């Protein structure tokens, strides 16, 4: 490994200044469960490593405007133990629960899971389905962007030099709203998703779906927000005809690759089946809200 400079600033402004002024490759350390492994295996060789765990804003979960703000470096286990967040956004929690092992979740963060750029990241489809908004701090100031706009390819994001994802905002929920995330893996042990699906929906008093978002992971170069799949649910009571349309739309959106975990054809088929199951789980949860 080349000479590595390690910094642990106490403010976001200091972290941004370090990253913006870096003359070589720079990485952010939130939990470290991806970046440290990549360094150890020589996949990356940063000249600067900026540890953001000492910055208060990125390590907090707080109520905000009826919703929640989750710091980008909050460990998964802390997110999972937050009772109000579990009640409001069970699908987001579903995704966090599947990030690695319990030991990994003790350090891994949703900010790192997103910015690592993996199409198979488990928390990302759930965040996108939830309509989460990322707060990004950089040399030009603070901006906000939907989570789906941040990954642009495997291992790549839309973040500019010096920018850091500081937090995520999950909005207030209407009545009879719920979400769910499910994934399929070839074995029951810890594994990477062959397909992951996040579904978020709202029902009216009569049980008709009035709003929906559907996100697919591990079936394209980035996690996909599939409007056609959501449109199949809106205006329906999630009957068989609507679920069939959802499954067809989910499968049609897939742009998968063949790899050792599954063929293109297999992933396309599984995406439709899993979208149905996840929508049904979200429906059951929404009926109790």
C-alpha cells in the first residue's frame, strides 16, 4: 500500500475541506466494512482516508417534521434498535437487517451501503422505495437529492469531489401506509442478493392503493425505481390482476447479468415473483396502520 494519510475531523466542514483538497484518491470511512476490506484486498489504494465517525450530525437519529433524519454513519444495529423508526418504516429496517452479519451491522452504515455503489446493496432499494432524501454537504454548500439519483453504476456515485452524504430524511407517513423489503439469495446463510425488492404503499379508507413506489436491486447496474410497477398497484386493492401487472412490470424493468448466483433469465423471473410477495407483505402491514 502507498503512504496513507488518516484524518478524523470533528465537523462536516473540516471533512469536506480535507476531501476537496486531496491531491490523490480519497475515501470516506463511515463504518469501514466495505472500504477497509477493499483496501486490504488492494481493490483501492486511497492516499487519504477521512473518518467521519467523530462528527455528531452523521451519528444521530432524530425526529424531524413528523419524519426521521438518520445520520449517514449511524451503525445498522442502532437503526434496528430505534423503536419509533421500526414502527414507521419497517421495510427500511428489513433492508438494514440484511446488511452482512450482526458483527458487520455493529459498524456498517446505510451511508456506506449506498456510497459503496453496489447494485445488490440491501438497504438501498428500501430507502428508494421509501422516498428517502439524502442531504449532501460539499464545497458548494448543502444540497438535497433523492437516494435513487446517487448511484450511477457499480462502485460509482454522482457525488462530486469533496461531497459527503451526511444524512437521510424519511418523511412523515400518511395513515394506512407501510413498506417492505425482501431479497432472494441462493442459500440461507449470509449472502449477496440475487434480487432485492422494496415496496412502499398507501391505502385509502376502503383499502384502495393511492400511492406506491417500487425499487429493484441486483437486476441492473444500479438499483431501479420502477414507475410502471408502482402504477400497476395504484388504483387497485392489490388483487390478482394488479399483482400480475406488478410482476410483469418488475420483470420487464430488469437489465441483469449472468453470474455465479444466477442467470439473466432466472433473475428476471425471480424479480416478478419477489415483487408480488413484497407488495403483499407491505399490504398486510398497511392494513394495520
